[in-house]
């Protein structure tokens, strides 16, 4: 038998077998669905000769893998917003004297970090804020600062800043750190901008090469000032090249101190410049033999409130002399009214 005929016969057998199986399945289903009251004999169909089908190799369908239920992701709880932590209250400031090998006795905090003053400030008022206060952090305090040995407690105080914080002061000068100072004892802020200086025992600046300048005052004429135009004074109870002002006197009248030779500006004369050594070893500038001083209550550059105090303190002229107090103009004595008669005419 040819192969093509053989395949045809096999296909017919397969179809016939499938049809027979389908018919048998339908018959059983119909029998089950029929009412059971009157059973009906179902003729048994003649067995259809079947021919064994050729065995085919089938790839078994793999059983589906059991699905593992994934846990639902747990939402991260959103933190409940809370109020920011309160700004820590600065502790009470502590100020003491420390010895520097070049600058002498200067103010520091209790850890030895150097404190500075700003000559553009006013008495008990800071003019350093914003970026300035980042570079020069103020010494903040709650209440009156604690004081170390060698300082006058009555000169320590506080002044309100623009943000409401309280800054420590000494003798009216607001006190600052310098951010670039890396460790206690550093004095890298000294003489920065010719306006920042360490603070002396007397509550005034210790300047490097202190300058003596002149300024024109509307009433007193040409007078001596420092580089920041703060008025300088002389004390008539001093002696030539000798100060007789110490203790509380030197706190009220801080001496003009220098490290290195002083300099002149304006119409001041270099030939009049000199220095003396004070009892504590600091160096005070003199002019024409007169030791020079500030007056602590002068609030800002240009003030001359120390003029003629006690009739012994005076501003200094460019020629190195005391500028006398302005004489008050005498008050004219009013003339008495003329005598008059009854008719209004004098006789």
C-alpha cells in the first residue's frame, strides 16, 4: 500500500474514533438530563470497531507554580510635625584678664579666647550685624557677665542687640570674638580694618601703631583725635611724660595705648609724638609731653563731653596745648527804665 493511501485511512480512523467518543458522551449527558419517572431504554449502539491510534509524544503542560502572596507594602508613617526645638539660652558670659606676650593684659573669656571691640560702635550700642556679626560673633550673656580677677565688676554690663539678644559690654564697649581665631590665645583679629582691637584693662583699645590725627570741631577748633575720630584729652594734673591717672580714673579716662611706634595724621606733628610706660607695663602715647586719654562717656566719634570736666580735663590742640573751655558770653545787664513824670516825659 502506498504511503499516501495509508495516511488517508489512518486519518479516517482517527476521525471516526473521535466522533464515536463525542456521540457516546452526548448520550450519557442526555440520559442524565432526562426525567427519571419513566426510564427509557436506550439502545446500545453497535460497537464500532476501533483501530489503535498511533502513539504520539506529547509535551506535558507543566503545572502552574503556586502563587506566593506578596505582602502588602507597609506605608512609612508620616512623622507628625512638631515645633522646632527652642533656641538654647546663652549662658552667663565670663570675662577675665589674660596676659599676651606682645599685647599685654587683655580681655578674654574664661577659656582664654580673645575678646575685641569695634571702634565704630557707640557706647553700649553695637553697629555690627548681619555678615559682620558672623565674622565677629558677639559675646552673648544672660544677665550681668561673671568677672575674673583684675577687672572692675561695675564696668561689666550688657546691651540689647537688634535681634533682642543681650551682648556683654565692658566700660561701655560691646565685646566680640573673631571667627578666624582658631584657639585660645589667638589674636588674629587685632588691628583688622584699623577698627578692631583687643581690649585693655582700662576698657579701651590696645592699638597697633596708634594714630594721632586732627579734626575740626565747630566750637573748639582743630583738636586731636584717634584714627576713628574719637576725641583725645589731656589731664592738667599729669606731669611731663608721666601719668597721674590710674585706678578708677583710668577707667573713666582710658589711656591711648599702643603696641609699636605711634603715627600721625592730619595736621598733627610727628615731633610732638612720644610714649611712656605705665605702672602696669602698657605703653601710653604722649603728645608734646602730655599723656593722651579717651573719655569713656563719649558715646561716638566727634563727642567732646569730657571737655573741661573738673576744670582739669581738656581737648588738645594741634600744637599740643590744652584748649580752654569756651568762655560764656556775659549776660548784658538790663538798663533800668527811665523815670517819668505824670505827663509821661522825663525831667
